[in-house]
C-alpha cells in the first residue's frame, strides 16, 4: 500500500491520496480579496490564495463536502468542478447541489456509509456527527458532517482517517471513538471562527480537547487563517498541544505542501 498523503490547498480544501483513490475535500478556490458568502447576509473576504486551481487538480474519484458554506463550496467550485463527480455530503447539501446540476451528489445521514471500489481496494466514507453552532443557533447554520475514511485492501483495514468538518466540541463526538477506535490520522478544522462574538468552529482549546477525545496517531490542523472571521491562529493550537504533551503527534502543513498521513 502506498503511504496515504494530504496536499493542503487552503481553508479546508485538501487533496487526499489514499490507496488508489484521490479525494477532494471542501472545495474553496476563491482568491485573496474575493468574498465568500456565509449565509444570512454575511460575507467574509479571503486573505490568502489557494495553492491549486481547479484545472491543476489531479483526476478525482469523489468530493467530500462537510457542509454548504461559501468558504467550503464556492462559486468557483460550482462553476468549474465536473458535475458527474460523486459529492459526499449532508442530505441538506445534496438537495441544493442536485438543483445546481451535480446529479451524483450523495447525502449521507449520520453513520451512513458510501463505498468506492478499485481492484481489491475499498474506500468507505462514513458520515459522522458535527455541530457548527452552539444551542439553537445551530439551526440557523447549514447541517455539517464529519467524515471517517477507511481504506480496506483484500478485506482488511489498512488506514483510517477522520476529517472533523466545521464542528464544535460537543458531547455527541464521544460516540466517534466508541464506534471507530484506532484512528490513524485526523484532519481537524480549527480557526476559532467567531461571528458577532459567537464561536462557530473549534479554537485551540476545543481542538486540543477533541484530540484528547479521539486519540489519533497523527493530527493535521487545517482551516485556520484564510478569512478574518478565523480568530484562533495555528500557533495557539500548536502551543496548546505542547502544553498538553501531544505536540509530537501534530504535523503542520503549509498551503501547497504534501505530507504523509502516517506518524
């Protein structure tokens, strides 16, 4: 088996190469100065450039979309992505994507799985719980899912990746390690997004709590500095990881860099 690896494009956009499969996560291809629509009349101007454009992407097997926000699926992605690609996402996002012409969009209720097959390899993606906002505010935000990606070869599991999506630390996340122990790697969405002072994505402290809950062998932080609404910089998470004693299991990645997803 080739070593699983991630290329960080920016925000929560990555290219994942796992076994013989290539996935794109949360496609955000706006450039610096362009505005992402966050819903409810809210916009945020991007502070960075993506490391790749859509024409520069490798051949893809599927897109994994945690939720339908403008910094996760933007107008560039809507215009430029192949509309025949499977997009694995929430049932709520599936309905809108299909109206936009993405006929292979597949909405996965929590704990539901979708499989891709190639030769003796199976890539299984399972939708995991996530909550974008606190309390009743969550109802005003798009549904969000985490994703568990399992690679099996010859019927045996070879690799397990958890992608958190834009969730806060919430009690329902405790069911993830109970159902799916032995997580090899985690892509964690951080940033400490705040709008009107309300925390909407994990900051350094919540992110560290989730690392201690999930106990992955490796954590790769993403989604931390691309928009002004991100208020908790990467260095805060790295400092918190050092303080709690798990910094050796954190691997940071720069935009445009490709790193292995093994410790």
